[in-house]
C-alpha cells in the first residue's frame, strides 16, 4: 500500500476565504472518510463515502462544508467562507470492502490555519 | 455508541510491557473494541480490534474481560517509537461508519 495521500499538508488562509483539500485513498479502497481534529482532542467524524456515494454526514458538517468523491477515487473537502473556528487538522482515511469497517488507514492530514 | 474511559497519561520504561486500560462498561453485545494510536503530527494508526476473544497481532495484544466491560492493550516490549496517544473505541459491528474517538491515553516510553 502506498498510503493515503493528502494535499496540501498545510494551509494558511484569511477568514472568509475558501479552501479545498484533496485526499487520494489507497487504491481499491472503496470507503473514504473525512475527520477533523483540533488541538488536544481526538479526531471527529465529518463524512463517509462508499465509492462515489456520500452515505453519512455529521452535524459538524455545516452548510459551508462540502465533500465530493466524483469518480469513487480521490475526494475533495471544500470549506467556504472560512472562520477561525475551522482551524484544525483535516484527516482523510480509507478502508477496504473486505476488511472490518472500523479498520481505517489514515493520511497525514491537512492542517488549516484561519487568520 | 458506548463511551470509553481511559487514563489521560501513562509512562512505561523502554523494553518493558505497556499495559493500557480501557473501561467500556456500557458496551453492547454487538459492539467491537478498537484500538488506534496517533504519533505526534501523524494520522491515527489502526492497531487491533476484538469482540470478546483475546486478539494478538504483530503490533499488540488485546485482552477483553469476560463481561466485556473493560479491555487492556498490551505492547509487549515498548520502544521509544511507541510514544503516542492511544485511543480505545467501541463501535457497532453492524451499523454506522464513524469511529468516535475520545481523549485517549498519552503513553510516554522512557529510556
């Protein structure tokens, strides 16, 4: 496995700007997840895709957040009109259909700082 | 989801076994116990999971009590690279796709 790849690793933006993060899961992993982690806390679930279908969304995913996985491969997470409270590490994970659904492979994350 | 309780921090001497406890007294019959760890500045890493039997893999052993109300993750010979936050998570086996991470235990392995 080449691992879950996330880009960019770091993003600094001003409040009100839009940002987009990309996640490339491990090939042949059909499940893809986005989590958010703030300093000192455990990761919090945001959303889940099975292939290209977004099957689950957390209440944390406000209207300013949108995630897509158009061809069932890579995924993007966009945050519109960023707020300082959006500053966090955004983690992507993927898993295989033939393994336990709780056995996730996480990427290194994309750290967002909103000034 | 059942909640878990873990000590916020633990120390372990290098080369010794690290025993990380987790309390999940409200666990349901179909809920699995998962363990992850997160080394500083990295994403979480899956370690092991189990339902009611003890499990072992190349990374660790998982001991679940007979009443399933608690479990212990054992790192048999801790190294400095095992310094991390360890998360114990319970998850339904048949529904839901999210893992609920708590605060975890910060394990410091000391030389």
